[in-house]
C-alpha cells in the first residue's frame, strides 16, 4: 500500500514540475525587423512619392525639370539598364 501511494505522489510531483517548466519556458517573441539608419523620403501633402526615375523617364533621357540631378538620374537609369 505504501508503494502505491509513493508512486502516486512521485507522479504528481513530476506532473507539477513539468507544468512549471512549461510555464517558465515561455519566452517573449523576437523583435521584428529593425528600421534602417537612413529613412525613405516622405512626400509633402499632395506630392507623389517617386524615388527613382521610371522606365519611360529613362528612355526619354534627362531634362532640367526633373527632380534628380543628371548624375543621380544616370545612376538610377543604369540600374535599369536603360541609360544611353
């Protein structure tokens, strides 16, 4: 009779230890992606956000009224493979 009670007590203790371990094993989620050091430009109200020249603008070549300098324009269009 003593061994049956000792076995039940041991099983109860093991279950309690297992539950306590499961509770304490919970961790906080890992942080998401970090913000890059340089933020993207934010347009003013009513202004459209255009970071790089479009394919059509690259085909039409650089003009003075564009928002990019000639060097910026050529560099961006070179990435598209459409410059000159």
